C-alpha cells in the first residue's frame, strides 16, 4: 500500500511539475550541467506548459516551482546526493541543492523569455547570502555587543508586531481559537478544544474575551474550573492560537 501511495504521489508531482507525464527516459535522465538541465526542461515541457510559464513573472514562477518542479529536480537529478550536476554547481561555488535548483529555474525562465541568464550575478547572490549568514552566525557566537544588538532588534520587532495586533484586535471584535482541555497537561494539538468569543480588552499581553461558544459543550465545566472562567470571561492563555474572525 505504501508503495502504491508513493507511486501515485510521484505521478501527481510529475504532472504538476511538467503539465503532462513525460516518458520514462526523460524521468530517468540526469543532466550533466546547467545547459543540459535547461535543454532537458525545454524538452520535457510541452508548448502549453511553456506558455503558462511565460505568463508568470519570474518571481511567481520561482515561488510556484520551488516545491514542485524544484523538488523533483533536487530529488531526481542528484542535487542532494552529490551527483554529476551537483558537482558542476560545486565547481561554481554553489553547494546547497536549493540554490542549485533556484539557479536552474531562474535560468530556464530567462531562457524561455530570451533573456540573459546573468549566471555570474545569480552565483554571487547565493555566495553573498551564505557569506553574510556565516558571518552572522559567527558573530552571534563570539560578539556580545552584536548579540545584544540583534536581541534588541528582535524585541523591537516583536513589540511593534504585538502593538499592531492589539490595534487590529480591538474591543468587540470576534475571535476564535484553541485552549488546552486540561490544566498543566502536555501541550498537544489533539488535547485542545476550540472556543469562540468577543474581545473585551487587552490586559498587558493577555487577551480577555467573552466566550460565546464552546465547540465541545461537554468540556465546559472542566474549562470553567481550569481557567477560572466567571460569566464566560476568559483570560486567553495563548493568543497566538487564536485568529480574528473578519
């Protein structure tokens, strides 16, 4: 059964990636370099699929393809396993499979549009990203002043985000969300129940609501005792588990 499910998933993935099922030879073929990869994608995609790609912006195509066509390439063209195509990218200074598939997708899109691939710029973009990321990681480990600066930025962002949320989630607005079924119990989504209500106020960082609906009425007595609910007034234990009902 597992093999059947995997087979169906793979088939659906191929259809999503290529617009129609390619031949077995096309599926098994592993490109040797970037030019070969682009030619293979052009061969696999029919004209209808190419027109759909051309109707997208570059950003839309890359975003929509990362977990479809991009994942298929990473898994089947040996990008994770250090295959020939991966080694080709390694020779350019590109080492992460996500970056490799990103360059292939970008170059393929530009190829279809008749644009310059600007390969050097693409490579530099990923190299600069990893350089900055590694410098950031190293400074976080060794530079205390930098640690404080980053922590301050994060705190400022969280504060600004929370203040914006409080303004949007104003008194009288309807919200719904999840609270734990039991007091001091293991935190697990399966052990939560849903409630709905109207916002009364924010008290510091606590959301206070008037509960209008318990989705499981059998749990009401337990919840009232657990959260000390009086007249259906609930101090929400975790407002991140709630959403605003527009």
